[in-house]
C-alpha cells in the first residue's frame, strides 16, 4: 500500500466569509448501479482565510444505511469500514463479505479476489430488494480523523462489486453536512475539480485552489509545497 501524501489548499478570495465542502469523485463500481456521492469534509473559511486537506492513497471498504431511499439531501446515518488493499498485477485486491446482523450492515474480509486497481464487496440474500436501505462503497479518513463515506451504491442480492477509486476531488461552496448525499452534476459543474490521477495534476502532490471574487475557482498543481 502506498503512503504517498496529497495536499489540497483552499483559499477564500471570494470577498466574503463562506463554507466549503470537499468531495471525492465516486469510484468505478461494476454492476451498473447508480453511484451516490457524499460530502466528505466541510470547513468554514473567512474571507482571505484558507484550509488544507491532506490525504493519502488509503481506501476503506464501507457499508452503511440511510433512513430513506438514497437521493440528494439524504444523510447516511450509520456504517462500518475496513481498510482495503487495491489489487496489483499478480496480487488480488481485498475482498469483503457483506452481511446484515440485526438490521446493521457489516463486512468481513475474506479470500482476496479483486481485480487490479480495485477492492471487492460481495453481497448475499439477507436483505430485501428493491434495496433502499443498505449502501456499500468507499470511505476515507476525514478532517476529524474519522473514516467517512465518500461514495456508495445500493446493491442488489448476490453481487460481486469491484470498486476502483481514483485520486480525484471536488471543492465547492456548500451548506451541506458530512455524510449528506449530493447531486454529482451540480458539484462537478459549480465547484473546483482537483485531479491527481490524470491531466496536469498527474504526478503532482499539491494543489492550490483559489475561489475568486466572481465565485469561480482556479486550480494550480505543484510537485510539493515548501
């Protein structure tokens, strides 16, 4: 597992105090289910203030519940996570078995079989379908040191779900709360995109994000920050 560290610095030059939310781009899920993106990280930032997000290539398999059918505005209410190892050439990635125990979703690590670049979550038949309660997906450590969900799907029975994350993030002005499901298109359209996995950010480890007086964002990448 890589312990490479990435830093995103967000500066408020908006002309007024504001709140920001940080999101991680949903990974690729096999199986064709719609992925949901969650608020990962939030911060109040005064005008001319800034905050930093530091994260590594650590990925957690996650299962959790929602109180109603997943949709933008719904907040994840509970969950469980285990550190996952992504598959490499010749070494399968971590595989987890999802089981529901007294209405609470759990995962247990089993014999690894995930494809290169992914980890895997397997589901059984111990929950009803259509499923509007149980989610599986990806979590990351947030600014409070907690492992928090960043993206998920509502699986069917008997699925073998390969989950392939990338180091791509979004920052936007937001009044949302951590764990809240958001509309992906509105975040991607109105916020800043920080992508360490492709384009000009590939191979870089530091991104400087500035929100300007017009509300727009500029993103500049650096090898590191001294």
